[in-house]
């Protein structure tokens, strides 16, 4: 209660603190299918250099390396702008860049994953539950869980799989379990193992256990058919019988069978004693794509216990630091950073918390905000059927935001999602989508509506409904196609724009084409013929070609060409765009570069990050950000010098935008 009271008291101060600057991005749903028709709502909250939300009508530009935005330029209302991203035809990770044209905020980038199969969306909601009567240990650097307890006291549950064992190690990123003295139950299997190697998501493994098998000494012939014979004590032979034996077996949901052999290293336990930071707890619930929830958590740095929390959730992707506490407290650009959650409830189906945060870094800027925020978050899910949440952000501030979202997998062929958001009670925004797979075709409907409640009156809506055939192969070519029909309707009172229409479309998608052993090419093309009134009528084209190349073991690159011709996007941002993303990681050198340019419009971006380890304890780095679009030209570059002390790095930074030297401690990673 003392921590809760302190968090509430801090919220009184946050109303007068200097707010954060930059662009904050959110996507809903958090993952989608690369089917060429699913939609994702990208929400950008924009603040100016003084920390206040930018004036209404500020233009915000959205761009992506996969898929396309229906309208890539939007205007803010209460500091919030939204755009609808239509899924691409090929799976991959989209790099979404957002710029505020009349603001000093740095551009922000987020990555969004489009999966190739709808079943992968369900796996994102799966979890592994681990319980130990003593204590289990989670290693923050390698993401392993280790636990030991007598009498098979350690329990692991994943869907219908249950493992009880005396010694366990789990690789949470690969759904892999190693166990000793274990009992495995799932499907038709209920078996004891001396040693077990099991892949939870593949529902198969190998182990040493008893099994029934024929014991025979020779093969004979009876009535021209071969039979297995077993020698008796008197020297005679009779038909072989099944006997209980012990050895290496393969295990699947169908049962246990004798194994011809397996790599002995599969059963070797890892040495986890040198992990720089660990969490010990009675219970852990692992969401492999999202994070790990702990009950009765003790946080260790080395062998020293630094914190004890009754409930805690760790996001392994939130920080590059191997120290768990660096996600909670840090110093960035000479400013204290806090991201402290006080959990009110924490269980697989529901999480509620109060989060106190300050010092966020938004976008590709070295500066950190000096504002303080108190948020209430309530999240719920039920396996892969439900996923939703309620957020009350900025409690005690005059720019608070209330949001609600819900995803529902009705059945294996039907899904629905909806969201509502209200910034400061000034307006309300809602979006939704529903899809249904039938035999041979699917139907998808999506839409969003925005309406002001106070201030300047405005209303906007955007609706889309389509029916599309399943993809079919084009002869023997590595090409697939589908056809569909669509109805659209959109309206925006701020710009006086109305669009209605019906039409047909076709979508072609290639399989990945190997150019050589290290390169592949994939492409997609969507054409649409729409009749009605407003922009986007007539024939429109959306095309993408992507070449990926693994140059060597250290370097890789992805080159993309995009073509858009819809009568609106191309008139503002151009029709032709090329992008290049390259990575180089070897020894002490890390380089990442991204460049994109419109060939027929005044639009170009160049982002680069470089770091070099001068010595075992010294690291030097440089970052560069240049973004030019329409009448906005943003440039920032900077340097950092980090020094390793034990497992941590401390560093000095300088950037063009701040024009001064700053320092960072705990979680120092450059910019």
C-alpha cells in the first residue's frame, strides 16, 4: 500500500510537470495476417517541443515498407492522428515511419509483424505456466527457466501438455524443455522418463523410458511368411512376444515408439550460473512473444538481491540491457527515467496495474522527456480466443486518454476486433474489423469513425467490405492469384471529402524465387477498379517487389520497390519509391542502415546507427537521422561513448538537437 500511495501522490505532480516530446505510436491489432485485405489502425500521439499536444490540424505522414496506407496523410485532433494500414500480400516485418510536418518532434519508427498464416495469430496468445514449490530461476540474458524440486514437484503446463519433473530447464524462446525424472501427459501419452527432451509447440520429443517391443532371436518362415522367433530355455524356438524394455524412445501425441537414435547433447543441461541478472519466483507464466509474468518475484543482479515484488511482468524485448532493473530505473540524457509498474492483479487471464513513468525516449531522438505520467492498465485474455484491454493514460493530467480494445476469435474461421479511444473527452474514435472464411472465399469488413464531442465540430468515417476468393496457382508458375469485389465509403468533414464506390480487384503474389544460394525475390501486385464518386475512383495499382540477400555471415540486405497509383497517395507522396535496409554485425562492429526515397516526389529518409567496441570495456557509436518530406526537413546526429563497469555500461552522449553533453547510466545503449 505504501508503494501504491506513493504512486498516487506522484500523479498530483504530473499535472504540472513538463511533458514528453515526440511521437508515440500504437497499433491495433498487435499482429495481422499478410492476406492483402486485413487492416491495422496506427495511432500517433504528437507533442511539440514544450510537451503539449500539437494544434489540431497538424499534418502527420505515415509510411510503411510493407502494405499500404489508405490515406498516408492525416490531421491531428487533440494531438492524435490515425491511419489505416492495409496488409501486404507477402509476410514479413513492416517498418512504419511517422512524421509530424509542423512539429519539432523527431520521426518515430515501429515494426509490425505480418504473419503468413492465421494460425500463427493464435500462437501469439499461448503461454507456458511453470510452478515450483521451492523457487524457479529466470535468466534475463538467455531467457531460460530452471527449476528443481523433489518428488516431481516442478510443474509445466502448455495447452493440453503437462510435465512434472524433479529437474527442469526451459528455453522460453524455442518452447523447448529438458527434464529429468519426469512424467509427461498429453494426448494418448502418460509416461515416466529418466531424461526428456520435448518441443512444446511441436508436441514431440525424445527421452529414455520403458516401452513394449518384440524380443526375438531369429526370423523364421511359416507358410511362406516370415515370423519372429524367440529361443526358449530348452533350445527350441517359439513365436516372439512383446516385453517391457527400457531405452531411447520417440514421443508424439499418438504414443511412444522405439527410437533409432538421438544426439546425446539434447539432454545436456545448460550452465546458467553466470547470468548477470536473474528473477527467482514461485510461479512464472511465459508468453513467448510478449513477456513473462512472475509471482513472488525476487530480482537479482549477480548474486545480490536488489528488489522483491509480489507480482511482476518482464518484457524481454523492452531493453538491450541484460540487467532486469534497467527496465525499471535508468538515466538517459542526464534525466532520471522510471517505468515502474505496481501490479494490482497478475494471472494468465488478467493483468491490472498502475504504471509510473518518466524519461521516455520517443523516436530517433537522444533527448528524454521530463514529464511524469501515471497510467492505469487492465488487460485480459482467454487462450487464443480473447484478447483485450482498458487503458487510462495520464491520470491527473489535462491531456488524459481513455482507451478500450477487444479481439475475439469466434471460431477457427471467424474473428472480430474493435477499439474505442477518447482523448481528454474531447472526441471519440472507434474502429472495428470482422473476417469470415468460407469454403473457397472469405469476407472481410472493416471501418472506423471519429467524432468530436467538444470544440471544433468534425466527423469522419471510413468503411470497407470485400469478398475475395482463395488464392489459386497460375499453372506451373510460382505465382498465385485471387479476385474479389469491394464496397467503400469514407467521409471527412474537416476537408469536405466524400468517397463512395463499388468495384472489383485482383491480387497476384509470387512465391519466394531463389536467385542464387544467398538471394531471393518476392513480389505482389493488387489492381482495383472502383466506380462511384471521390478520389480513388477508376483503376488503381499497388505493387511491391522485395529482394533479400545474405551477403555473408556478417552482412545482409533487403531492397524494396513500391509502386502506388490511386489518385491520392501518389499525388502527395509520389508513385515510385525505393528502400534499402542493410545490417552488418561482425566482431566489435555493428552497423544498421535504412534509406528510402520517392523517385517522383520530394521525399527521402536516411537512418544510420554505428557502434564499435574499442576495447573490452569501451564502445564508441554514431547515429544519424535525416528526414525530408514536403516542406519538413529534420536532421539530427550524435555520438556516444560507453564504458563497461561489470555488466553495465555508463556513457556520455551528444546530439545536434540538444546541443549539449548528456550522460546515461543503467541501460546505456547509445541512442
